[in-house]
C-alpha cells in the first residue's frame, strides 16, 4: 500500500488564505453571522460554497469552533477568505465548557459592538452555538441543517436538546437533503430541502485531458477513486474486501482521516491513501480516474446524508458506484449514471459495469449535463436568498 502521510487537512480552495477584497454593501444590508462546527480551512463544502456567494450581496461573518491558545485571555483571530470574514475564538487550554461558552459570548458581543450591523441574520450549522449566541437579536434566524449531527461519532450529549431550542427559534430551516427534510418538517412549519448542489464549471475541468498530479501519476489503471472525509461514515471493510478481490484495480483515496484511528485503514498494494487535497486540486485528480466511488457505511451516521460529491463526480464525467444511501438512490437511482451495491460481491459487479460505462465518456457527459441542469450553487443561493428576504421584508 502506498502511504502519503501524515494526512493533511484541506485549506479552502487553493490552500492559501485569499487576499482581502474591499466590497461595498447597501447601508441597510444585513450582516450574515454564520455559526459553524466546520472550519473554513477543513474540506471545502456546503458552508463555504454558500457563504462565499452570500458575501457578494451581504457582509458575511463565519464564526468557527474555538482553538486552544497559549494566551491567558481569550482573543478572536480574524482573517479574510473569499470575501468572508472568518472569526476563530482562541481560548486558554484549561477552559471548561461553561467558561468557553462565556468567553465566546463576550468575543462575539465585542466584535459586533465594534462592527455594528444594520441588521443581523443568524445562520446556524450547529445548534451547540446557541450556548453563546441565543441572546443576540436578529432580523431572521436560519438553521441550515446539512447533517443529522446527533448521529455522528462524538456528538455532544446536549445536541438534541439544543436543536429543539433552535427549531423553536428559527424562522426558516433548510436541509441538505430530502431525508432530513422529512425528519425536520415534522418539527417545524417552514422547512425547505436544498440537496447537494455543484460547481459545474469547476468539476467539468476533469473532462479535459491533463497530466496527473505527481502522487497519482505512477498508479496504474484502471483507477477507482474517492475524495472526502474518511471517518465513521466510510465503510473500510467493504473497501478492503473489494480491493482484495480485484488486485488488478487501483483504489485512490483522497481526504483527511477524522474521528477514527488511521491505523484502521486497510493496507494493500492496490490501496493508495494520498491524504487531503485542496478544492482546486480535485478536478485534476478526478480526471485521472475511470470510476468514482462512494463506499459509505450504512449506519445511523449516513441515514440522512446527501453527499455533495455525487453531482461533482458526474460533472467531472465519471460514472459512480455507491452504497445505497437513501438520498442518493432517490436523486440518482433512475439516472443510469450511478450504480448501487451494498455487499462486496455486488460492489465488485457494479464497479465492473461502471468501468464499461466509462468507455463511452461522451454519452455519459451528455446525460450528466441534462441531469445536473439547475443544480448549481448559484441557483441554490438565489432560491435561499429569496426566502430570507421575504422573511426580513
């Protein structure tokens, strides 16, 4: 097994902090304060896609979870990323949970006092942020529920109770897929499903002939690849068995390892864990694959997921093989572009069929374009914004 370690975390789109851009906004433009459990510099996904687009219209603040600091007093790290102001609370390492919430409340209050918004729009990705933001007065409160966080490994015990409170306060709830919409619409009167969207132009670059990245160039074909976080949602046993049965296929795995021991990763000569890659690099890796994979485990953590990589893989002109994740089956089951299998035997068969599909790339791309029409992040932002502005009008 090839091993490119230690695993690195993605750093936004290009791996470098974006230069500050001066933007002017209308005097009455709301300031969008996004409270996120995901770091801006982790895998580039839904929060980054949406916040960079909303920053074209409104000032956007992205408030992350805290990081330990050597200083005795809490302080707020600030930087600019693609027009978004990223705020990172830096707290003394000995902070208790209660002290951490109190410190974050003071930091956010101080920032807003120094930079008073005309109106405040609160946007939550994590209900846990209520502990330091519930007191803020807002023109509207949005809960963008992209995952069922309570089902994830290591979820805080207070998460369910805080989500109940957030659903009581939220004016508008968005969900990252239809399964989540079904679950949350029983608990809130204003819920709208916005499944995974795609940056079509970005991933269409994978359809072009280009050189391989250096760490992929020596890997033979056929190549079957995956990119994304490798955590409790990833079926390592399935990947290991499929790789064992087909030693002539090469499996390229890109992404940081999170919440699981890297020692659990299977080791075979045809398994290549190349670590995390930045968003801008993904099309170049994807261009060198024959088939794209989504070997997710079927467990509580994947019951409600709607993987963004599904439309990204298709935009890149690659056939997809996935375990039968409910939202993927619902959205792509009739497309003929995504094959589904749960067992190692069925997964091997689906991959063999997908490799045959890959020989007619022109037909695959034409069908993918028809399927993905209207699924851009720009379209999603526009439809979300329309609902938000109606609330604040």
